[in-house]
C-alpha cells in the first residue's frame, strides 16, 4: 500500500513538472530555431515564435506598466548605467546569474540526499554542515538571488532601450520565480503527507531543468540585439 501511494505521488509530481516544462517549451520553441541559420525558414520561425510569445505575453500585460515604471526609475536614479561599458550592460546580468545556478543545483542535490535518508550527512562541498541544515538555506538564498537578479535584468534591458516581458527568457523567468515561491511554501505543509514531500522533491528538480532552459533563452536574447 505504501509503495502504491509512493508511485502515485511520483506520477503526480512528475506529471505536474512535465506539463509545466512542456508548456514553457511550447510557448518558446521558435526561439531556438533562430540558431538554425539564415534564410526564409529562419524568418518564418521567428514570425511564428513572435506570434506565440505575443499571445503568451498578453496575459502579463497587468505587470508591464508597473515593471516598466520601476525599471525606468532605476535607470534614471543610476547615472553609472550611462557610463558603463556596453559589454557590462549587455552581459552583466548573465555573468552574475551564472554564479547562482550551481547553488540552485547543489541545493536540489542536498534535497535528494535528505529524501534518501542522508539528511545528517555532509559532503565535501557543504563545509561540514549537514544536508538537512544547508538545503533550506541554499534554496532560499537561490530564490532571493534569482528575484534580485530578475529585477536587475529588467533594469539593464531598459537601459539598453529594449522592451520587457516579450521574450521566452522573460516568460521562463516568471515561471521559475513562481515555482521557486511554491517550493518555499511547500515545506510548511509537509505534515500533510508524503505526497507533498514528493512534489517538493520532483518540482525542485524540474526547476533546475527549467532554469537551464531559461539560461539558453537568455543567451539567445542577448545575441538577438
């Protein structure tokens, strides 16, 4: 009976993660086609991609005005942005966020260590801190860094006269932040049963994969202008 519940829990969590990832990739699939090379096919892929993204971004219109106002105010209050090297404006966000991905991946690894009954163990990278202690600290820190980095990305895009919330990178960023927020809440309901713990574990792994996709879209966006 316990095995049956575990299988159902795994299937449910895996289904949620798979649907989320599939939806994200379906919305943005045309973006990757941009690497296919020049020619008519590339132009058609871009047109289809833009149509998909426009439909997806339509549901984000309520966020556009306040975020644009926030980013514009930050740019106006940051005169150093006008003097910053172009490379720093263009790729600074990517360089900063690249340092957060290992932290997120390691937090997910520690989560699975806990799930496998090794919460009291340490690893060579955990500086002698038990997995069950370090996991929530790293997870919440990664969430905070992604949130801070996300608003930084908006500001840098605005400083470069680019529109916001119109790319696969932006859509996956909002998805990722939403899932990270859900991940932060789920441990508060662990007493509800093993299903919640399983959902937390599999969703955490799905978030790591989603953020890799998100990074790929970010590189594509950076190369597009």
